[in-house]
């Protein structure tokens, strides 16, 4: 990536760089409260030692990456990260931007540890997709969030039955003991300091007080939190939630906010009342209160959520540590040192060794799934309709054959389903050689293993080790197309590496999409002048000449719509479908689920354009488009796209529209954002074909830049005589 890094010593504050820092935070991190310059300055003031560096990368004079570093060991730098910072003060929209930072740090600089990187704000796929990047990643925590996009009642109704039952039990137990919770919200600046002191006193009476890690009125972190809350309170951005039993404070929670994020900073409760779960009772009140105060914002927990806490969150994501190395040789040296250290330190033995309570199951069809696997699949389909059991069932019914040996590996830990891996086998003509491949084909625009929120990289490692033990003939694995910025992409690659496979990422295709924040009419109004004009003129012309537009969603109208779709497709430029039953079956299944949006344009009784869209869980995917070229004078494809677009935006209230596969020029006329889909190929070096292919790909990766340079040099050499001849021809007569 282009851009130039510079490093600036700090003296316990960002100083003159605060304005630039806040502008980048606003642009790329949605003015995150824990990345606000005021928060970072307090960290530097209370916990900095004066040796910190502010590193800034600029492109065209404008900062596009900033982070605070400190030297950790000889040759190693790391993000400045006191324990009071749940995420590092690092404004890195894309982690790949840090690849060349080591070359600009004061020597020696062999390794850079980027600690506590929030994958919800920093893209990590650009680094991991670069085969030349010398890097290592490690899971730190899985945090949770609650988007407050609806009412508290709808949020609570979507919680797991066990959580709802537990909360009822706690409330009933409280009533049985004759205690009435008194909830208080401190939101006035003049009252915040006293509330923080009450928090510190409560925390000091618990286990943190006995270990010396609690806040107190006179310790360093007590001063830090008092000043942080005071600063946010002066902006009207601080809250302290308290729960009292009579004169006893039994739970307290510190909250800060800016822009769209509401962050839980600290929480504590009276351990004498632990049987009543006062922290959980207060949490329920806090979430209800925040839904009323700040609808549309997001609650960020910033914690390492256990199974109980995961049930509170609507979303979860990983907080990661990354290590970047100056050269691949240095990366291998660090790796070897870790292995040697593990040999002499039993407590550091590889956690990816097989677990006694892990088991592997295989199911041939979604109809065979037990209830817990069905529930996991239902949870996954909220990300994409292509992750649903329905999608895979249609694929199995109309595309796959017995020779493909399709199925679903399920990993369980302590009896709980954690991972579902949809796969098929491709066997070579040579015996005992085969490839494990993602269950899909060219209809598949997005693939991912289905992961429970608590699934970890080590679980994926166990999964692949068990598969390889069961199927030793596998010499390669191919998984694509994946979202390069997703947890699934990163965890899949890391899990295969830890299982002993040699991984290589590869580019699949570009994907055009757009986040929707406006109405359907406003969306059409923001299109280019030429496209907007075409849509309006041709729509008017079509309707004046006995034309009409419709969007079929009702299963009762489906067969009529299927007939029209097939008629348009047969008269369009599209090639016949190699699997003619896939699209009709997909439409029928999606119509039953309420996902079908079949757009049709008619001229009289003749269908002249047809489009298949799927709308589910706030996403609209555009699968198939076709029109009859005989009627192109009406621009029926553009007119119909605008019609269905307005339907999914205004009626379905989708938050994202996706054109799925490819960089076709017409897609960027409609949707303005682009991302990439990547894949993993992993070779098994314990097999001869796997080792051979790994060496081939590694050599190709190493030689490719050298061959490109040689080709450029050869082109310059060939061009030099031509340029000399041209100059000679153009000499003036009196030269």
C-alpha cells in the first residue's frame, strides 16, 4: 500500500496531533469513544512513561493511519496498551497499512506487536491475504455488542429462553427476600465524581480490593477513571448506573459514549449479594434504559464474553493480537523460539492438542441434523441466505451427485455443536488421493463454516486434525469464496495452519455492494445523471405503452412468475443453465421462507425482463438478471432494477444490497462500494501430491515479483532502440 510513515515522540499527550487524531477517528472509526483523543491523552498521562511514539501514515498529505507505540523488548515494538484500555489506541482502518511501519521505527525494529485490535473497526484480511506478509495472529477475546435498532421488548424476546428464565428466577428470589431494587442513573456532570467514588468503594470491598487491583480514591487507576468520567460528563457523554437495596449500593456500571457507540467501561457488584445476581439485574435495567435514551446506537461490552454473557449479545466479534515481522526469516526465528520455550515450559504447551471431550460427526443432508445443529444453522443464516440449510438442501437436490460425496462435518466440544463445515470430495484418478472442497459451485457467491459464538481457532484445528486422521488420502483443501474481513476467513486459515497444513490465500472475485441508509426514491436520486434520466424516461415510456412492473413475493404467484422468468431467460443473451432445476427449486424454497423477490417487467402480456433477488435478515442479494433484447428500447433491465431496489429498501427495510459475483461494469453504476472475496487452499505436506503443490506455489510466490521485474526490464530494453530511432527521425535539418 502506498503512503509514508513518520514517527513523533510523545510527552504524555497527543499534543498538537489531537485534532488530526480525532478527525481520523471520526472518518474511519465512527468517533469511537475509547479512541477519542481525550481518552488516549488520559492513558498517556497516567500510564505513559514518556518513551511513547506516535506513528502517522500519510497519503497526499492526509493521515490515513495513526497509532501509539512503545518499545517492548530489544528489537520489538508494541502498541501502547495499559490494562485500562480494552482496545489499543491504534487508528488502523486496514491492518495492511502497518506492513512497512517497521522500516520507519528507530532501530532495532525486528517485530511489531499490534495488541487488542478490534476486528469490528479494523480490516485484517488485507494483511492475511498477502502471501508475502510475515505475520502471526492470536485471539485475545470475543466481545459482544447490541445494536439498538428496535425496542427493548423485541431485543429481549429474541434472547435465549434459558437467559429469560434465569432473570425471572433472580427477580423472584429478590422479592422472596423482601428486597426492592432501587435503580438510579447519574448523568449530571456535578454528580459524576461522587458516583465514581461510590463505585470505587464498592469494588474495593470485593476480591479486587484484596488483590490490590480495585479502584480507590487515591490510587492511579482511580484518578484515571475519575478524570475520564469527568471529561466525558462535561460533554454530556457519561453515565453511572447504580442499583441499591435500601441504603446499600449493590451494583454499579460506568458508561461512556460518543457518536453511535455506547461503551461499558467498568462494572462491579457487592459480593455479599451474589446469590441474587445484582450485576445481571442491573445489566437488564441498563440495556432497557439505553434503548430508551439512545435508539439506533450500539452497546459495546468490550469483555471476554463467557457462555453466559454471550447470550446477552446480539453480535459477537474477536479482539486480536497481531505480530508483524521485518522479514520471513525473523518470523521463523521467533516461531522456533516459541517452540523451544514450550518444550521447557509445560504450561505453555500448544493448546491446539486434541481435546478429550471433542468429537466429530458427519451428516449427509440438512434433514439429518439434530436440533442443536439446526439451531446453529438458523443462527448462521442471519449473515447470509447462502449459509442456510435451505440453500444447501437445494444445492444437494439439484447440483450434487453421490460421486461428490457431499456432507457436513460437525465438531462438538463437551457435547455442544461448535462448528459445521459443509464440504464435498473430489477424488483423483490415482487411488487414495483426494481434495476436500467447500460445498458449493459457481452458484455460490459466499461460503463460510458455521461457527458458534464461542468457537475458537483451536476448535477448528481439532476439526481438521480429526478429518485428516479419518481421511488420510486428502492432500489438499479448497475453501472459497470467503469474506476476507470475516472471523471465519481468519480462523479457517489459522486453524488449518495449526493443524499442520500449508496454507495459501488466493483472490476469487470483486464484490459490489452498498450500505443502505436512505429511502428508495433517494437512492435513485443519487444515481448518476445519465442512469437516473434513463430510468425515469424509460419507465414512463414503458408504462405509457401498456407496460407494467411487478415484484412477486407470494408463493401463490410463483409458478406464473417462474414461467415468465424462463421465457425471458430463453430469449435473452444468457446461456442455458447447466443445472436447470437449481433456480426454480431455489425460488420455491425461498418463496416458502418469505425471501423471494422476483421482479418482472411486462409489455402487454409479454414478459420482457426478469430478476431474481433474495431478501432476508436485512440483506438483499441480486442473483439473476435478464431481459429480452428485442425490447431494449425500454431499457427494461435498468427500469426493473430501480423498481425492485425501491421495494427492498422501502418495504423490506434492508441495510445492504449485494451484487454478489464479479466486477461487471454495470454493477458499479448501481452500487458504490467494493470488497473482495478470497479463498484458502491448504496442502497436506504429509502426502507427496500435497508437498509437491505446496513447493510449487511457494516458488511461484517467491519468483513472481522477480519475473515481473525482469519483464519490465526487457520491455525497457526493447523500447530503448525505438525511442532512439524516433529521436533521430525527429532531428531538425540543421542539427
